[in-house]
C-alpha cells in the first residue's frame, strides 16, 4: 500500500480537492481494489462521509454500472472510479456530473500507471492544455497526418474543444486520471487513421504492427483488425451505426509520459500523441449513444488547424 499512498493523496488532495464537509464515493471492481483502497484511505483523511462501492468488472468500456452504483455516484459530492472498464462514457457518469458531483474516472488503471501518471505536475498540464486550446479553438477543420499512413480530416462544426487537466475542483466537473489532453467530438470526419501506438484489446503495438481504419461521413467503414471489428459489430447489433461513429479526436499534453506502456488511459495522454476513438461521444460533447468507446493512439502526428500546423508538446513522439 505504501507505494500507492502518494499518488492517492495527489488524486484526493490536488486533483479532486476533497473537503471535510463533502461526501466521497470510491467506485471499483475486484480487479482494482488495491488502488481503490489507497484512495479510500486518503479520502478518509480529508472527509468523514466516504463510501466504498464494488461491483463485478464490466464486459466493455462504456457499459453502464448496476443501478445502485449509479445511484451512489449521483448522490455524492466527489466520485473516483478506478475500474477495469471505463465509466467515462456512461449515463451514470453524466448523471453524477449533472447532479453536481466532481468525477474522476481511472479506467483500466494499474498500480504502475497509477504511480507513474499521478507524479505529474497538474498545474503544468493545465498550462499545456491552454496552449493547445489557443491554437485549435474556433477552427472549422482539423487535419491529422502521420508517417504510418494517417491522413484524416475532421469537421468541428459547432462542437467545442475541451481540456482534461486533472484539476477537478468545480461542481459538475469531470476528468480522467492520469490526465492531460485536449479533445473534441467532431461533427464529421473523412479519411484514414492508422493506429501504431496502443489500442485495446491488443495493448501496445510493437514490431511495426498497425491497425487501419477508413472513415467516411463521420462513420468508420472499414476496420483492418478482426477482434476490433467484431467488438464494433457486436455493439452495432444493439445500436446500429452509432457503434461506427467517429467519436473523438484527442491531443495528448502530459509530457511526463515519456514512453507508451500499453495502457490506453496513460498512453492517450502522452505529450505530442493523438488519439482517435470510435463509438460513444454523448459524454464528451457529441450526440451519439453507444455501448463502446475505443481509443487508438497515433505516434508522431502532425496536426493542422484550418491549414496552420499546431505546435504540439514535446513528449513520447516528438
């Protein structure tokens, strides 16, 4: 437990700023209990009204938790969710935020990622997010290219870029932990993106392996990988084309992440990388509900906002 104490205190004190008069709920599953226990103990040092809620690991990212878990989240002032499968893109998380809770999700978090990712200076991360926002806010079109074959253009439309800084001090705010990205749910997209970093279920792609996705009119039309294609097809059997939605473009800003380790949660934050996601975007400014949200990380991208190259943070890929 000792090696988890410092990152847990960072999360509770710096990132969430849990206060004595607040209620805090730690939501977890049987695969993430050591991290959840560390957060619980750190929270108890700041507040008396702290609850620990455990449920069986979900089957896929974006799957809704059981109703009692959702109710506990909506009833708390602060929620931290170290879980195997992500609660970020769920109605439970959205409802908790709308009820005024400050929420930090830690999907797929491991003890190594917890310790490494929460050693960052989150004030610096916030500054780097602001620098990216200054370059992309108001752009109508974002184009991303990379040597592995990515060349895709996003129509931003009326959507807004958002920052995931890890500083979650305002009622209704939400962040991943570890944090560090600027992201948007585009209105449309077309082109090709080639993942050469990390993507589930494969983890870190090595030895030159890549995953290729073709996109037309905001929908993924071709997936080179059989396992990912099967996951999307299974979701599509439930929700139709929503499963193929091009959901997110994100730009990593956490320069403390100096190399990819195979954790989407950490790797998508790596400074200078880009990640693109398929599926649900209702929780990040879009209007598509889907039971999946699959992120793929792209190394060494070049990003253009209305034709002007964006100055990306130095990091893993630069």
